[in-house]
C-alpha cells in the first residue's frame, strides 16, 4: 500500500520501521519541525524525522495542515494515512484525501484514556493493564471507531519501559490491520461513551512526591516519571529526581523523614514507607540511592519540590 506517515516522538518510530519492513511504500513522512532539546540548546530533529531520513523517505515538517501541506499529501497520492503521536490536528478535508482514510495508533484501550498522556495516566491511576488501539482518525479527539486492540499488563514497569513495549505492540497491530483495511474485511467497533476517560497532559506539579500523600500515590508518581514530568522531591534543601522506588514494610519511618539503614534509603509517607533505589540529584548523573545517601548528614527530612 502507498502510505503517508505522520508521527513525531520515539513512540512512532517502530510503526514507521514496521511499515517499511512490511513492504509498504511510505511516500512521505510528516513530522513536527526540529526543536531545541537538551542542555546544548541546539535544534534536534524529531526521532521520526531521523528514522525517515535513514530510510530514504522524504520528510515534510509542519505543526499544522497548511495549504502547502495539503498539496504535498495530494502529490503523494496515498492509499491510507497512518498517524502515530504526530501532535497535529487533522482537519476533515485532510482525512478525506486518502481513499482508505487515516488510521491512528493510540496508546490505550479506548475509550479509556483519550488524549495526550494515556501511558502516564494509566500508571498514575494504578491500572492493571493498558494497551494500544488502532482507530479511525475522526473529527473529535481520539473518538473514532477502533478495529484492533492489544492489551499489555502494567505491573511495575516504568514509563519508558511501558512506552517502548506499547510502541512495538502498536507497530505490529498497525501492519496486521492494513491488509484487512485494503480488502474491506476489517471490523470497526464504535467507542462506548460511558467508558470514556480523558488523559490530559501530565503537569510537573502533579509528579512532586509529597510526604503528606500516601505511599502508593508517591510510588506511582515515580513509576510514571518521565523527562518532561519527573518525580521530584527536596532533601536537605536540594532537589533530587526519584528514578526508581518501591513500597516497603521493612522500615517504619515517620512522614517527612528520610533514613538510611544498611544502604537502604527510606522516605516516610503519610501511611507507609517508600524505598528510593535510584536517584538523579540536580546537576548530577543518575546513581544508586545508597551512593547518593552516603553524602547526607544529620537529621534529615524531605519535602515536596516547589
């Protein structure tokens, strides 16, 4: 099939690679423009752009569907458009430009977690499972009918690990669906409005560990942590990111107190104890929590980051 692919982050890369590996003709890739990333403040191409160039596929960079963008799609003459975390609303006239329409790889089991941050929201909510849905792109956000879903257990997976697993699952589901889309045998399922939940973008302040909060809530914040919304706390007046942690009953620590016992670092929460296992102090590299705590002195408390 002749495909126009639209995507931006690392999550979309496996789908682009899978389309190429399956022998589909990816005529054009749409992605968001190069952006300033990292401490170097240099313009960096999106992961999808980097993969497209590696595959020798032409790239069109835009944040919205301009007349120029629409002309580019028309010239590409796609049978179908495949959208994976592109970050741009597609107007109805664009959706009508491919005979087979536009399908999207969405990182949730729709109708649960429509929106920008389905993976983090599933973790923060304590969902036992999440997954990916192959859905028809519709006028309303993530409201289209779906034709394939793959479930994935959440367990103790961190945000990065779960994202990578869902990206691979979505890529496989996408290439499995396209032949059935082409021959008309695909079955569409409308979403049940009663099951809709919204996955709003995760704000940094939501991810701040809180000594007045439950140990379970704080553990989920660490599990859902990402570079854009990290789980943070303040110890001895200095900021630190909690990289990994676990709920424990091996120590009983008062809320707001931090203790180091036999190379274990414990945070007291409102109803239990959280053990930090890896941290990233501000301005330093990630390290084992025990190594970081070896430099702490005196009676220590921890607090919510500002």
